[in-house]
């Protein structure tokens, strides 16, 4: 296998306010980072020592160059990244008011990554990885929805394990009510699914997290595990065999929660690739997520392998 993991989809530029604790309307300066769930996971897994690649589209404008330079510097394989001459990169602007105010504005109208095509997917080395990672946003609009579905099918036909991050961003759907029916169809296809409590409730169209979890598990024919990210309360893995496995959190002081979920997935996939049990995978996910919430950025602040392992050891181990 050429890669340990290939991620598919959202690859954008983040503008994060440097005026911590002040409302966004008073911001005077911003740091510029690479972002987007699949891009974050590609970088997060690479920093943990996995061989990662990303299948995506980015524009040919200077911000596209900025993304490509960062990914290549990080060692993420970009052979399957298409430079799109007709569409610009998506942008995100974020205000940072810890511990619980992080106003997020997306500029993604007809952006490059949502124009991922079937031809892009067919040209990608999806038979060269044991792990494929896709996000819910990839199914929000065409042509990305069909392309991402095809990527799932091609990878599975080659024997890969597919993880779906529900990645619910209501404003990125033409009609947010389509999220539940669409994602339930994809959950029925994949091997691993992960989301926050709010995302799982939205995916199941249920107001109660316990009821929502049961509903998703019922439609998930091939699912090995449904992973619930609970933030400061850690995470829980529900297995196909009916087990519930709770992984305790690592308490830290919060600076910015955006990107913590992608760091969690990176840690979880690291453990999964190394054959760890569910609790240990989730525990490392909790650790990598905890590290990132103490920092300013997403992809740019993902922890490295030894750093994450030392963090766990210093706080009581797995």
C-alpha cells in the first residue's frame, strides 16, 4: 500500500482572528491557515506518522498555491489534488472568544473543492490505501456528492475501510433538511462513522442523543463502530456487537475548539491503523483533540506522534 489513509474533499483557507476574546467586529488582524475537515485530517494523520494523501480540488489563484505549499511541506501527498482554473478556494473567517463563542463564517459559493468530479476520483489511487476518510460536507452538493460516493465505492471494492465524519455545517447545504436522509444513506455504506452529539442528532432527525444513536446503528448495515465525540466529556464508541465503550477526557484550558474534532479523528485513525482496541483509539483521539483546543489553528497546530503519546503518558496513560 502506498498510503495509510486518503482523505477526500474540503480543502480551504482559514482566517482566524488574533484578537482573542474580542467580538469579530472588533478584530484587527488575522492569521492565515489551511483548513477544511479532510485537509485537517490529512495533516493530522501525517504528523502522527501515517502516510497520508488528499483527493481534492483547489483553485489556481495564490490562495491555492498557499494550500499546496503547506500540504507539500507537511509531507501530505498531493498527486490527486486537481488545480481548478474555473473556481476559487473556499474561505473561512473565525472569531475566537473562549471558552464557548467561536463565530464561523463560510465563503464557499461554488468553490473549488465542492466541484470534485467523477473523473478526479477515477484518476486517484483509491486502491492504494487501507483507509479512506470522507466528510458529510462532501455530500452537500453536486458534483462532489456523486464523486465522493464513487470514492467510497471504489475504495471499498479494493478492501479499504471507510470512515465518514458527519461534519454537519447547515449553511453549506441548499436545504439543511436534506442532511439527515443523505447522511443516513452514506452511513449505511461505510465502516466507521464519527460525529458530535449535535451532528448525530441531526443525522438521525432525533432530538435525543440516545434515540439518535440507536437509529443510526439500525441503518448502518456495515458499520464496525459509531463514534460520538463529546468534547470535554471525552468520547464513546458504539460497536456493531452492541458494546458501549467510554473513553475519559483530558481536561485542558480551551483557546479554540474549531479543529478539535479533526484532531480527534487523526488520533483515532492512528490507533486504528496500528490495530489498537476501540478504547485506546478513542483515548488517543481525546488526547489529540485536547492538544488542539489549546492552540490557535487547525491543520497548522496538529500534534506530532511523540508529542501526543507523551501527552497521554504524562496524564495517566491509556
